[in-house]
């Protein structure tokens, strides 16, 4: 039987979910700088006092909303580093063109330049998204497929950097030809 | 002798310079999303009506301010593609750590996701900053130093992408060892 405490808890959970949903909607539409707590309060019908009771700062709420942007891909196991890297880059290339996080991420990178809380969140997001690359490279080293003194973070930068460069800076396509060219240049 | 028209012209130029200087100050401090026309008007003492007479939109003013962020490097001529690329990457690495544009650029990338005017400006900025890379690669092709069917934009992405990746995403150092590793992997 639900007592008064459980009912209050449920109401709190529902309020928090409404705030998060509206924050996420604004985040995807306008990036971090476009999220307005006034507007979140107005649309969700939850008072700013209540919002700040659950999230001590605007950054804390943004961090919670950003955690919904996507999850890291699984670690592929195709039997070779090239195959694994191809699978990861094909997925990355697809996500960069279609996923919500791809248009929101520049706003996170921007905010991280000036906000230490957002910077810490971005570092955690980055680590999670790069973990599968790290895993397949470390496995290839353990199997002797590449030299064990190859610097893993160098290899990740040469594999992923060109894709980020094309999506957000040069705004060129990352098709299969490009994926192959990058693997050819980076994995030897 | 200065007539009334020249005096008015000078006053207009001075007003515009004050507006641009304050916009640039806010841009460097807070990124594009942190620039407030209200605040520019308050600090510069120039009315918003006057500001909008000179710049038809907020984006137009931002674009003018961004043009002060830096100029493209000269085209080096060391006698080899590796030497030229090393000179350009050493300068890029240094600028990414010290130049104003390095902390402002993510806000431009972010705004470009949603603002077509800023997007066009970013494309022009990008083209100007990459022009020296394009020049040394095309020269190396003309001299037969690398195959003429090598895709120039692929090579630029493999050279510059890892540096952007480290500055804004993984936030790792780009020291001389890293510069050498990238050249080793990209230029063959």
C-alpha cells in the first residue's frame, strides 16, 4: 500500500522527469547555451525553486540532460584490428551524420572552455565514447598484431580526429572511401 | 579642411570601432553565445538603434568581430613536404595552446550548427586557415614528391584532425613527439 511518503516520492520523480525532458528538448534544439531555466520552468510547470532544490546549479541540470545524449558503442570483435576499427568508424561516421549528440556536442565543447563542471562531464563523455577504440587497440597489442609500444592515444587521435574534423570543421562527407583511407594511413 | 560630412564620417567610424572592440572583448571572454548586444550598447555607450544601423543583425556584428581573431599563417618553403608540414603543425600546435581564437572557435562551431550566416563565416575562416596546408601539398604533388592522385583534403584531415581532436576533445598535449608521430603516419 502506498503511504504519503511514497506518493510524495512519486510526485518528485515525475517533476524531475518533466524538468529533464524539457531541458533535453531545449538542449537538442539549441545547444547548451540555448537552455533557459526560466523557459524550462515555464514549459514544465515546475517552479525554479523546486528545480534548484533538485539540481544545485544550471550546470548540474545540463549534465543530467547530457547523459541522455547517447551511449558508447559495444566493443566489436571481428578478428582483426582493421576489422574492429572499420566497424567502429562506420558507426561513428553514421552517428556524426544522424545522432542528436552530433549537433549538441560543439555546445558542450564550447561550454567546457569556461565551465569546470561541464568540462569534467565532457571528459567523462569523451572517455566513455573512446573506450571501445581503446579496447580494440589494447587487444591488438596483447595479440601482437601491432607493436606493444605503439602509443594508444596517438592511434585514437589519428583514427577519430579526421572524422571530428570533417563533421564540425571542414564539413566534408565521411564515406566508405574516406574510412578506408584513414585506416590505411593509421593502422599498419 | 574637414567639412561637416567628414566629421560625421569620423564619428561614425569611431562609434563602429567602439562597438567592435567591445564585441570582440565579450567574444574572447565568453564565446559567441556570451555576446550580448544590450551589454555592447551599455559598455560602448552606442545605442542599439545605431548598432543595428551599421550591422543588420547580431550575426553580422559577430562575423565582423570574428574576423579579428587571427590571420592564416604564411606558406612555408623548407624544401620538403615533411619540413613544410612540420612548420605548419608546430605553429598550429602553439596557436591552439595560446591564441584567442583557440578558445573562441568552439563557440563558432556551435553557432554554425544553427545559424547559416555564422556557418558561411566559419567555412570562410576554415578555408583561409587551411590554405597553407593546401598550398604545400599541391606544391609537393607538382614536384612529384607525393603521388598526384593523393587526395589533398584526406591528407589535410589526417594532419590537422588529430590536433583539433587533442585541443578540444581529448584535451591532451600536442608536443614535438606528437607532431612527429602524426607526420610519420600521414606523410609517406
